[in-house]
C-alpha cells in the first residue's frame, strides 16, 4: 500500500496506527515520524505518536507530543524551542 502512495500521510498514519495496535510501537513511531515530516502541524498524528510512545514507557517524549498535539489543535500556545 505504501509503495503505491509513498508520500500519502493518511496511508502512513493508518499504517502506524495498525502497527501500534499490534504493539509494534517502534515501527509505528517510524511511520508517525514520516507523516510528521510531511505535515508537522497535524495534531492527530502528534496525539497518536504520543500513544505509541506511552506504551513502552517513554512518558517524557509522549508528554512532549501531547503538548505539540494541543498546540497544533489551538488548545495551548506554541512551546518555546
């Protein structure tokens, strides 16, 4: 599927979520990162990446992704770099 649409963020995100459901979090994170490279303003992708990070206990990184998700969704101001 990705070979047909290698730059389609919907396909990348769907693949990442499917991998996440299979508890293949590291592989899922790679697809979330690819999708974010194309659209770093997508709060849905940031949120789902946070979930994938929390499953193996990477809580600080997950919290950072939640902050980015909230920021992109307009819920909070952009964090300082």
